[in-house]
C-alpha cells in the first residue's frame, strides 16, 4: 500500500552558514556577541532589515566603531578599511537552522528526502530546461508561479 507523504524538503542554499566563527547569537537580546580569544567582546545589535540587489530581505547586525577601534583582531575580523564588524543574515535564518538541524541529526531522513526530490521535482525542472528551452522564470513567489502555469 502506497502512502502519500508531502515533499517538504528544501535543502539549504550554498552560502548558508549555520554559525558565525568567533561570534555567538543571543536570541533574547537579538544580537551577536564577539567571543574571539584576544578580542574586545564587541556587541553587534540588530540595526535594520534591508533588501539586497536581488530583492532578498536581510537582517543587519553591526558593532560600533568605538567597540572595535582598539581591538587587536580588528584588521583580520573587520578588514583593513572598515572600522566596525557587520553581519548580515536572511530573515528566514530560523527556518534554515531548523532544516540544517534536521539534516545533520538524521542522515537517513536526508538521504530519503534527496532520493524523493530527485525522483519528483528534478525531472520536472530538467524537462522545462532541456526540452522546452526555458532558461529562467521571471517571476518570484508561489502566487506568481501558480498564475503563470494556469
């Protein structure tokens, strides 16, 4: 007897970072804290939500110039010119973190979902790209995509 299980597996994108080296996130205060050995222990509070050039929204965390000014690790951490540390992450990071935890905790689940995705989703994309010469879709989001194919 076949059992229907909805496909709710979206692997994390290539640039996803589960943690920031030398920094720890404090969820209660919504800020990053420097924990690098020899560092000043700078605080990077949440500043704003910004939209990048591709239209994705990101949260921006930034230290003050004052807290990083006399840090011995400033050049390697912030760069030669910049006088503060900035961390940007997707507004959907909690969802990416949940998926990362699911994948790393249960390798069998990960293999099963990759196999199912490669059997259901990927052939559709391959058909669109290879046989219908569709190089890109100029709409973003579920509602626009649904309207395009109806």
